[in-house]
């Protein structure tokens, strides 16, 4: 039996039965593996970490995208950092007021593999004229592009080794450059590692760095069943973020209705509830 | 290396590194295993299923106990079914208005093992004069005892095989007998298996059966990290249950304050958010 | 991490780290998987069982082929049943007196995969004019072909389920048909499952059936490290088989020298020693 | 399910289903674990390595003891280094001419555990007046004891880390002291790690060091099924060692008969065959 094994933390492992390996190899930038698991459909692995599985990628991508877009009063230009599977763009493009989505992914080969092997993850996004796909280094993009983003979505790999090159995109210098490209009132949303009370160092590192470039930072978490963890995200902005649950409920619900945005796998209530973290986690946050 | 392996579902496994096996054997009723895991401290296993681990048993037990007790306006008599570890009683007894907690666990040997090996899980409960411990079959208890419970907490093992004898305690006949012992306005809370969108049969079976004896049933879920799942619970009552998130937030918060009940690991906000399940789960509920 | 997991027996498992999956799929007849393991190079799996790994396939194939060929005074025509990887033919063709090797493998697609993915296992055999490759059912071959084999090599998959169709090729009726196609003095050698003292049922079943068609049967075993077992083989003949170790040593050594047959991975001494099984195994043999 | 996991090498693992953990802890010298596996009965683990399992400990201990004792013309005094399970002494004492067995094991607590948990492994040895048990450092023993051993059996843990303190007992200095305590014609037999063609470094290290203190060294290997490897041993002596298979067969057989020594699990033939290693291993030996 083929299996995919991944450490859930320093002591526990998750093993998944594999039905078929669809592709395995190395692009110029990373190692990839696409396999179909017995329980979760096709799973995408980059550098040894599961990125998403078909059974619940929509939970992950809805949670990554919609809180920021619903909290922004009128998001017109959106930047996606990474997002090669296409699912992040798919969710952003549900918001009818969005005029342009710039998706910057350094790895052309990986994006091609996704379009070939998991075309439905991107859905109509790949053909949507509002999507501008830039297969280049995000730093080059930031050099060349003028300012003007309303929302930035960070759909980059999670970092285990904070000395690795990829960790730069979660670093202070990078966030500061990014902050300069944002419109007033803009929001950044990023995946931010697992939210496990006794194993929060990765999430705390991201929160800490965001606070060096943004005045307001909020953590939230959603259960992505195939991740076997509460998965963490962070919202950051220089505009105030009112994430009191009662406020969020009303706001997500009303805005989604007004924009006629469907959020099929999670919904406004579950997204609002994602901001109500247990004390066991909250007490690790400094502020 | 010693490991504990458990199927997370039909295709995936979780393996935990064990530092020490504390006790292993068989009582008259079940197989037990107490081990200290590297990540989660002491874990208690019955009949091959992890019941709780020290690192987050409080999240599980707070979620099992407090929603029902906070929603009841004045819970005085509480029945715990099972609960041998003592932690459920510990949480119930936080509510100062509770006058009597009857804990009925059939397995005297298991309760003794818990008091010896994990005494802090029960905390002061074992010495609290309000606790009445009955080491007998819950059916015998229901035969002998008069009515009069305000809240019933079902802290029984999860069922994989719905033809097993233990499944009887999640069955229609049993719930109907139980319903007859309840005071008006009483609530039942029970653990109700994992809440995983593509693997909900266990939870749905419990919901379905509860609806045969109670007018109102609500599902909620809390992340217990050592379970590697969103863990499900069900509330049932013949009195209306208003679990709109905004209502719950206010109610949990106000009631906890009024009773001066501490809910240290989760808190009123996270418990209220537990009722806001994602559409991916809700759409499997018939009503 | 990708892994390949296989039960070593009813209680133990072997897990192998996989570097790359080379091919995976289903032919008309069987499921195949070719992967490169970290320790053993490319491994070939059929219907969930490892057939051979590059690191020690030569030990397996030398042990399968050379005892029978060295014990026959002048093997001219050899039949290989199965053997799609090509390595069995490679070993048979080392014997210069062999005039024709008929290799009958039912699975053309699998043979093609082997020639593409592990071409060196067959070595020069695929081009050797003495090799006649017949991609058909062995039963059809036996119907069409006249008698006249000096040695038959059974390189078929090991049987776990004795009710499966493949088990027929280890059955009494098949062996009796086969016996009728043999020249006087001919030998049959077949793989015969693991030789583990407390788990011998598979090997014993093969011995038992061989004894129904042949007067003399001998078991021998060789350590194939990547199998994690002493692997069993059986020799059968209607001519007497003198396998006293001292006799075998001399005979293997002298014959190998006389024929100038190299046996690079095992050698005549180790092959002779393979017949000296421990009492723990011998006492399970009826005769 | 409880499992015991051990690396078979750098890429593969063996996982064993555990029925019961009998004892687990730490003596002054080492970590121990006694468990009953589903396939192999009680297994003894020291410092994370399986020492032996009930199902085939006799194969291991017969192979460790009898070649040396059968090759010595008249072994009277035997030293066992380690051997806490008692099984090595049990095998040595089968030889009726043995007058004294000095068993030196540093770990009194481990020896007590073995006598309590696996008393049948020692059999009658613990009560045999010829056994002298010394619970002390072997170095202290060598300081205090005069010379005069005919056979020395090294039943010490296998070494993974050649910089660890235990590695000293496989080192040049130690072997040279030991060599000075031996009678003329004496033999040393020691366990010598797995014999796997592409993973021989441990065995080669032991061979190399033995050659620095003894003129003649021979390797041999026996399949211990619960080890999932061909297990290696080494014989060393300053007297010539004629281990040509034909010679060994006759000698083991005749001597075992003459002494009326039963070797129930392996037997003289299998022990002689243990010296006929495959070329794949032999070619790694320098001499």
C-alpha cells in the first residue's frame, strides 16, 4: 500500500492511504507531488507539505479569501501571492466588484501542472478576463508595479524553517515593501500555520512580524479536515479591524448578501465564528 | 519506539509517539490503556479509542458541559453518564447553583484507575460533597432513581459499531427512558462523534435518534487538537433552544459572569462559536 | 514522505521510504507499481506484493535458477513461467549449454513496462537468440507445445489467497499437466513463499502439492534482504535429488566451474548452504 | 493499537503490533522494554533495540554459542559477557564438559527483570551450580580474575553509535585485555550486527577490530525471523579456524553427537551452513 506520511507535530504523524500518484517531480523552485488519497481526493504537496486536498480545499480557500474581501468596503484590485492551484483566484473572483486580480506565482511549471491535473480547482478563474497571471518573483512584481491594491492574499507555503529562503516572504522587510503598495484601508490576509495551543510558534512568528508593518492584526482559524488541525490565518491592516463576533456575523452576512457572493462550503456564520478562538490559544497572543 | 496508532477514518491513520505506558489491561467491561504521549501528556484509551489527553481534555470537557449548563436557567441536579476520568464532574461543579451531581459509571475498576493515575483530571470533584458517585449500570440507576434532572451529560464512548452493546446507550429506547426522568426545561448534552463533512454517519445517527425523543436538537463542534478532528456534540431538549450565534454569545457571556463560572480553556465566545458550523456540515443535517 | 507499506505477516509491517514512483497502474491482469526506494533501488510490485528490488534481485534470481540448472547434467530446453522482469531469463542464459529458453508470461503490458523501466534486469537476455518470449497464458502454451523441457522455472507471484485464480498455477492439476511435458530427469524450481518457522502455511501448501506430481521435493531458502524474510524455493523432480550439503557443495562448485557459469551475488557455496535449513523449519516438513 | 517501531536501516522501518507492555523503565545503565508482540511472543528491548523475541531467541542464542563451543576440543571454562536474559548460559550449559560459566552482566536490575518476566529463557541455568553470576563491570571482572577461559561469548547490545560508551566493549583495547585472559586455543564468539550487503559497516567494524587482537576471524550469519535480517556473528581465535563448509558439517555433527548436545532450533547442518555467506557479503571482507 502506498502511503503519504507527514508529521503533525514533533511527536505525531498522519498517514494517508494513496490510491494513485498523479505526478511527482521537481520544478526549478520546489518539489511537487500530486496524489489521490482514499479519503480526500487529489492532494497537492509542495516541498513535503500538503497544500490542499480536493475534499476540502474550498474550506481553506474560502477562509483565506472571504474575510478580507467582506471586510473591505469595496475591493477593486486584489493581489494574490502564490496561489498556483487557481482556487484562491476562483474565490476572489466571486466578488463582482473586483476589477482586477493580479496573481503572482514564481513557479510556471507548477501552475501548468495544476491547470492540467486539477483544472476544476481554478474553475472559471483561468478564463476570467479580470485575472492577470504573472509568473515571476513577487519581488520583481513589486518593483515594477505601481501601488494600488485593496486586498492582498498570501497563499504561500507554510514555513517550518525560518532560515529558509521562502521565509523571506513572511519577513519584516517584505511586509514593509508590501504595505507601501496598498491603498488606504487595504487588508492583507495570509495563511498563518496551524493553531494548536501547545505548538503555536509558527503562527506567533507571523503575527509578530505583521505587527511590525501593520497597526492591526487579527488571527482566525478554520477546521480543514484533511489538515487534521485548526488552520490559522491572519488579517492585517492599518485601518481598524472590528472583529467582535456579533459585529462580524452581521457584517459578513449583510455584505455577502449585498454582493450576492456565495460561500458554499463555509458560509458567513462559520467564517465569523472563525475569529472566536479559545482562550487556550488567545492567551499566547501578546496583544 | 512505542507508538499508538488509530484510524482517523477509513483511509488515514494517526500515530503518536509514546513515552511511557502507565497501565494496560481489561476491566470487566472494557480494555483500557493509559499512556503518556510526547505531545499530549497522558492519554486515556478505552476499547481502542482515545478518550482524552491531558493537553486538551479541558477543551473537550468544557465543551461537553458548559453549553448545556449555561443554557439552563438554574441547573440544580445534574446526571453524568460515564465520565470516569472525573473531568466532567469537575466542570459541572464549577456552577455554584448545582446542588447534586449524580455520576453513574458502570466500571468501578476504570474509575479507580483514573483516580490513581490521573487524579488531577477530577480535581476537587472527588471530594466535593455535591458529587454522588454510583458505580452501576445506568439502566439500574434509572430504574431506581426518581425523576428530577435538570441537565444530563452523556460522556460515554463513541460508537463505531452500531450493533455493539454500548450502542444501546445512544439508542431510541434508552433516550426515551431518560427523557422521562427529566425536569421540565431540562437539557441533554452528549458527545456525538467527529464532525467531518464526508464522514458524518456517526454524528447523524445520534442526531436522528435524539430527534425521536426530543423536540429540539442542536449540533456543535470544538477542535480538540489531540483528536485531530473537529469533535461533535449534541444538545437536546423539549424546551426551545435558541442557538443563533449572536444570542449565544450574549447568553454564555452574561450567564458565565453572573455565576462566576470560569471556563479557562475555551471561554464563552469560543463555545458560542462552536454552534456556527460550516455549510459543508450543515447541509447534511435534515433539519 | 511517500512510503510503501506491506504486511510481513499478520502482526508486523515493513515500511519503505519511496524516493520516486516510476509507474503505477493496472494491466489487463494485475496492478503494478514501480518505485525507487531509498535503500533498495527500483522495486517492482504486483498486486500489492514486492516482486524484487534492484539491490538484491540478483540474489533472488540466482537462487531461483541455478540450483536446478546446476543439478541437471545437461539442461538444453528451459521453460520460464512468468519472469516478466527478464532477470530469470538472464540467469538461465548464463548456462552455455542451454539451447532454448521459452519464457511464457501472460502480461504483455507488464513485460513492456519492465523492458522500459528496468532494462538492465534482463540484461542481454532480451536480445539473446536463444530466448523465445511467448506472451500468452501458460495453459495455452502447454496445450500447443510438445513435450521436451529439461528445467522449468516457476517465477510466478506468491499466493496469499489460495482461492484466487493465480493459485491454480500452484495447484495439483496444473503440476500434473506440467509434469507430462518434461524430459526424463527434468527438474522444476519454483519460488515458494517465505520460510518463517511459525508462519509456514504457504510454503507447506506448495510442497504438499508438488509431492502429488513429483517423487522428490526439496526446500531451500535464501536471504533476500529487501524481502525481510528467508525466502523459500522448492525443487521437484521424478529423478532422485541428492541434496546432502557436502554433496551439493562439490556438485555446484564443480559444475559451475565446468560450465564457466558465474554466480556473482551468491556463489556455489551459499547456494548449497541454502539447502541446510534449521530444525525449526525442517520439523514442519512431513517428509 | 500499540506498536513498536524500529528502523531496519536508513530507509525502512519494521512495525510490530503489541499485545501487552509487560515492563518499561530505566535501570542505572539502560532503558528497557518488555512487550508481548502478536507474532513473536515476548520481546526484550534495550536502549531502543530489540534484543530477542520468544519465538526465535533460541535460534539467536544457539547460533551465538554452539559454533564456538563445538569448534573448541574441550571447553571447560566459559565467560559470557552480558547475556542477562539467561538464554546464553542455558545454551553453554548444554555442553556437559563445561565446568564453569562465568556470566558477567553489569545490570543487576535488568537481570532481575529477566528472571521475573522471562524465567524460561534461562531455563535451568539460573539453578545450575556451574553458573557463576557476577553483576559487575566486565572491566572490573577482568582486573580481578585470573586468566583461563576456553571460550568467551559476547552477548552485548549491538552498537549504532561507535562513539557511545558501550562501543568500548567492541574496541581494540578491550579485546586485547580479553585476549590475555584466554587459554591457548581459546575462541571468542560475539554477536556482530546485521549482515546486509549494502549496509555492512557495523559488522565490518567488529571484524576489523577483532583482527587487531586475534589472528583468525570468521563471520557467519543466521536468519532470526523476528530480526528481519540475516544476523551476523564473528568467531575469533589465535588458533587456526577451519571453516570450510564440508569440514564444519562433519565437525559440528560429530562433536554434537559425541557430547550429546541437542541444538533443537538450528542443528549442526544449519550452523555449518551459516558460515557459507553469499558473495554479495564476502566481497566486502578484506580478508
